[in-house]
């Protein structure tokens, strides 16, 4: 059995890196909010610029920056939670350690989840290395449809087979820097040419994501256009209930 895990995970098992990064994002967002408010007063008093327009622009930029940081943190957590391994028959599997921890809300809950995930992952690795047992929840990567290289990782679109026998398509992030990374890439590359005899169920994930993005864009547009500093639409849309 060959195992590949996140390179940072072996060196920093219980430091709670994701929780500290989440706290850092919160601090940055609060600092940007304070700077935006202070800047709006300064520019309004010095140059007569509308304070409402400055606040709206600053709010939009701050939210976009926060979303970008959150997406990067989410990708990091996803990468750290994954375990890639092969069994004695050469089949390639991936396991998400977050399947075995309790979901919690809020920042304290996120920090607790991150710590629990790290401990659970270490316990799974110890069991796999000592007893060579197939962990519950492991998903077999039957075929790799695409593998795109990025600056820090690879994006994988795979056809997978679940433990209960069902099939589907999943997207995974493979971080760079693994020990014997060439071995894992070789396992993935050779599955790009395979033609598995599996009946794949239709995946609606992309359609759901597109619908969600469109709804988000519509709601954001209504919010901006009905804001008092823009006033292209009635303010009752922005100030509901007033």
C-alpha cells in the first residue's frame, strides 16, 4: 500500500493552521472596513466626494477580497483533508478525512473542526500503515478525465466509484510537493487513457453551480442598483421592511 498526503500535514499536524488563517482573514476584513470608513470621511471632507459612493465601492472591493481569501483557504483545507493511496491490487483511492468529524458552526467551530480533522487524519494514516486496512469512505479513482497544472497544485476531474457501488464525477485538488510526487502523477496519468466499463450517472453539479452564480449576480445587481448612492432602482428593494 502506497500513501500520499499533503506535504504540510506531516510537518504541522496539530498547529491548527487553517484556524489561524481564518482568524487572519477576519482581522484583515475588519481592518479594511475601518480604513474604508476613515477614507470616506477624509475624501468627503477634503475633495467633496460623495461618502456613500466611497463606502459602497469600498464595501464591494472588501467583500470580493474576502471571498478570494476564503476560496484560497477552502482549497487549502480541502487539500489537507485528502489522502491518496493505492491498495495491494494497484487500485487508486482518495479519502476525505472530514467525513469522520462533526460539523460545527462559527469560527470556534471551524477551529475545532480543523483540529479534529488533523487528529482523525493522523489516526487513519496510522491504521493504514500498521494494519493495511481499507478505510471506510474511500473513493476509487477509476479514470482521470482531465488534469490541469496550476502554480501550486493540479486540478483533477475524475470518474470515481463509491464504496456502495455507485459512480460519478468528482473534482480534486492535488497539491505540489508530495514525497514521490512523480509516482502519484504517474498513477493519475495512466488512468487518463483507461476506458472503464462503468455506467456513469449524469452529473448535475455544473448546472447547479451556474444557476447559483446567476442568482448571486442578480441579487448583487439589485442590491447595487437600489443603493441610495446609485438610485437606479427604488430604494425599497435595498431597504426592505422600511
